[in-house]
């Protein structure tokens, strides 16, 4: 889009010379693969009892495993590592290593409390409040963020966590649903169940996992003839976050990664050229723009054909190339 705008504004009388390159540049701007990544923090909170502690650790490990298999870079905290200072340091590291185009997911598993004023996530040592956690997340510049708070009383964290671009999922609808939740266990089950993949694209989004878990929780309380003490909530678009796969991920080719990185460099160079437009003559400006667009076209061909065998042309009946 940037390239198209530049050409439309400044190309009077020069269009025939680089029209082909301009078209290629426009296509690349809309189709070139992104080098953005997903960073995820999974925290298993304090269990209090052996059964809960083991369950939270297993659920956190399962969540982390499936996210890594889906291509995310995951930090998993459990036991003493899940203290307040450990969580804060892990979020700070993610903030330092991610940009606007990346996706960031924070998944908390365990017990939570609500004192009619603040939600607190139970960990060894002092418990962080929802306000603490939201404050630590402020330096994260990723435009797409997801918080999954799979604890009791987690509904009270909805408002403190809310911000533009962040989807918030909680196991309860308010802070007053204080009983231990089964949400996290069914969420972990959802990541391993092919039936969660409703659209059959061989990957599971957070939206699909939420729908599966929401129904599983309802079925659990109905099947055990118990009054439901938890009602999950979701605010935002969870469909943008892939958290598991139902088929092995395609191996990442280092050469393709290198080519995509070069595309990012050229895109940045075009932005710089645009900023310097008034400092350059028309000839210098369009000559450099054409060079950049032609390199983009070459990179596109290399990315599309990388790893494919060369297929010789089939000769015609008279032996000449078709």
C-alpha cells in the first residue's frame, strides 16, 4: 500500500519505466509472509493441597507443550519459580523481546481470591493482584494480546486486564465465584482433542478452546448433578491466537527465514526512502525505488520456489521448446 501510494503520487511521466516493478511491490506488500512470533507465559500457581498442586502443574505443562508445538516461544513457571518476582521478570523479558506485530499470551492456572476490592493470583509468597499484573503488561507493545485466567474468582480480573487489542478469558464471571474451578483441566483437554478444531484447519484457536471448555464445564456440572459454581467469560477476539495443532507443524527452513528477514529490511528501506523523498532528485528517488522493488520481486520468487526441484521444459514434437 505504501509503495502504491508513492508511485501514484510521484510517477507522472515515469510510469512506463517501472510499472512492472511497482505492481510486484504492491502484490508483495499484501502477500509476503510475516516474521511475527507468538510469545507465551504459562504460570502454575500455588496448589495448597497435593492434588491441586499436581493438577495445576500438569495443566500448565500440557498448555505449554501444545503452544510450543503450534510454534509459540513459551516460558513456563511453576513451584518456587512462580513467585511474584519471577512472574514480573518473565513479563519484562517478553516485553523487551516482542514488537507490535507479535502476539503475547499470558495463561494463569491455579487458585484466585477476591476481597470485594482486588483479585489476587495465589503463588508462593506475596500474591500479585490483577492491577499488578496489568501494570507489568503495560510495556508490552504487541497489538494482539491474550490473557487466560483459569482460576477461581478470576472474573474480578476482567476489568483491570481490559485494554484495546487484548482478549481476556476468565474461568468465572465474577470475583464472587470463589470455589475451585474445573475450567483449567478441561482447557488442557481441549488442546489435545481433535474435536476442538471446529473448522478443521489442523490448528486450535483460543476461541475454539474456549467454546469446547465452556461446554465441557457445563456438561460436568449437569452430569454430576451439582449447581454450577463457575461461568466462564470471554471478551475480545480469541480466534486470532493459535494455541495448539492437530497435525505436526511444517519444519521451518532457515533459508526461508533469512529471505523473509531480508524482505523486512527492504520494506524498512522503502519507508526510509519515502521519508527522505524531499532530499532527493526525482531520478535518484525513482532509481533507488526501482532497485528495492526489483529485489523484492526476486525474493518473492525465491521464497515461492525454495526447495522445489527444477522441472525441465517438455520439448514439442519437433524438438523445440514449447
